[in-house]
């Protein structure tokens, strides 16, 4: 493929905000079980510690969603990325402590701020390091993405390099991340993403944090100019472009 409140956030750096919020980003839920691994690994010699990872542009090129496979309830946190010699490097840190994680194997998203020097219009090679594993992926350049500056706190979406897979970013309470109920192609240029209605008695923190979920639809032509229609839950038919990869 080719490619609210602001006062709550005043004085906070993006890295600190992400570190406190990313554990709320998940795509599935279930019962608890012993901690699951961060992903699957190959057993073919030199590739034994290599993982498949994906990535998507988000928030106008200010953020990147790193997609890995593992427990959907224990999403690794991305440390601040670095950029040198044309390569962006990211370290993912697993959830620490005695946190119980579901033993599923699902795609999940870790958000990281785009470091200085990366031009979303030109694309970037990404190397990811986890607990005992490494992976790499590449994001193609997107001419309309400038990156930098302050976020506008609006939803966004971006394709990964997996056919039909894309990431949806929204902003709101970090403890009440929206959950996708259904994703389907509804026109030649639109994919409708329906979110579940939260419980009426749900209590949420009053912060404003980035929340990312990954979804997919096999019928989509992800190299076309597609839009995501966000509906259900807190979304009222919001139409956002899906950034190319």
C-alpha cells in the first residue's frame, strides 16, 4: 500500500499524557488469566526473536499507532521515540506488577509521539523493541500530513500495512475507552465503525487522553481514498479520512 478540556492538559507533555493513558486502549475484553506474552515469535534460527509489527499515522501526523499482537487487556506502553539516520526507534514496555491479563492474542495499539526530524510527508522506517523481541515496519509518506504543533483533539484514522486493517484514534476519558462493536464497508468510499453503547452507570475520569483501537474489514480497498464513519457510543456519525500507509 501507498500511502475537552484543554485546561486539564495545560502544562503536560505529550509523553506524560500517553504514559498515563495507553493502558485504556484495547479492542477486546474478557476474563482474567495469567499474563499473556506480548506477541508471537518465530522459531526459525535468527528470526526467533522477531515479531510482526504494524504502524499507522494518526492525529495529522503528530502520533503513530504501533500495532502488536498480544493480550488485549495489557497493552504495552511506548517510550518516547528517537530518530536518527532516517530510522525511528521505539521501545515498548510491558505492563508491570501483578496485573492479570487475558490470555488472548489480539492486535492492540500503543501510541507514540512522532519525534522531531520525522516528516510524515516523506514517510519513515520504524524499528520496535519489546521485552526480548524486535520488529520493524515502514510508514509511507502522506502529502497532506504536516505533523508538529498542538493536537486539535479530533478523531483520526490510519491504515496499517496489513490488508484491511486500520487504527482509530479518539480523545476523551482514559478510563472509558470506546469499544468497537462492528466495522463494515457501507459505500465505495466509506467504512462505518459502530461503537458499543457504554453502561448508563459508567463512571469515567475527567481527563482528556488519546485512546486508540484497531479494527479491520476485508472488503476494503485500503489503497483507495476511504473515510471512516464513526457512530454509536459517544460518536454521532463523525466522518474522518483514513490516512494512507
